[in-house]
């Protein structure tokens, strides 16, 4: 099944609604998905599930979330294409839980200072990109390849071997984390070397 929006986002959710794509081909001219809430307060959770298939944003962000709470899951080798814009962009006090399962993801994940994004990579999922003001959880076998200096709120699930962190290839970049958060207690406020060069270090 092919779904094409030639003048707008591929899919828009307002409020506690959902979109599920099962091995579909989905294209948006001005972005992939927009998840938002027209009410002045959040009510319910938006849900997007992409299971296999392909999603293309010809311009703009793949997932843009504003003023809402969202659960987004991409799984089963789904192919995400967005030549510009972020993979996930959250603003206006949004809360986003983004999960990749058995999928290769490319693009940046970013959140405004009043928003939160938690990215979970499971079942061998891999992310290539930067992460700004968002949390990352790595399951065994998952991997993050860093393409620019990044700022994590928290990092969980990564294996620590002496002064090295596994599951992250730094490519010479600096990745910071908030050592004041309890979620980062296992990191001990220390600095770690990353494969391929670069470091994971406290922001303070």
C-alpha cells in the first residue's frame, strides 16, 4: 500500500489518536508526521507505529512533536528517508518516547529545553546521528554512531569496561551527560573513551 501527501505532512495526529503503518510506503512532501494538540493542555497520548515498509519526508522533520505526549515505535527494518530536518524534533513541553526495534535509523534527535525525549534502541537497532537534550537507552546489541557533538540528559544500558563505553562510536566527538540525574548514577560522574575517538563526559 502506498500513501502520498503531495502538499503537506504525510500524517497528522491531533490529540489522543494513533497511526499504524504495516509494511506501507508512506510519503509526505512537507515532513513525515506531525503530532500535536490543539488544546491548551495535553490530554491523552498520541501513538505512531511503523512496522516495516518505508516512510519518506521529502522536506522537514520525519517526526515533529509539539505540545503533546507521544509514543513512537519504528520496527522490523522500516526504512526512514528524510534528506533534511531531524529524525525526531520535540518542542513546546512535549514528552516523547521513541523506540527503534531491529531497525537502522539515521538523523538527529532533538528536544527543546522544556521537552523530553527518551530514545530506546532494542533488538539490534542502530542510530546514526546526534542527540541533543534527550535520553538514550541501549539494549545489548544496540548501537549509536555519533555524527556531531551531542548532549544527553541520561544514558542507560551501555556497558562500562574500565574507562571505555561500549555500544557508542564517537567519531572524535564529545558527548555530555547530566551527572546530577539519578539515571546516570552508574556513570559515576566520570569521563569515558568512545570507540573511534571522542569522549562521554559530564556536562558540568
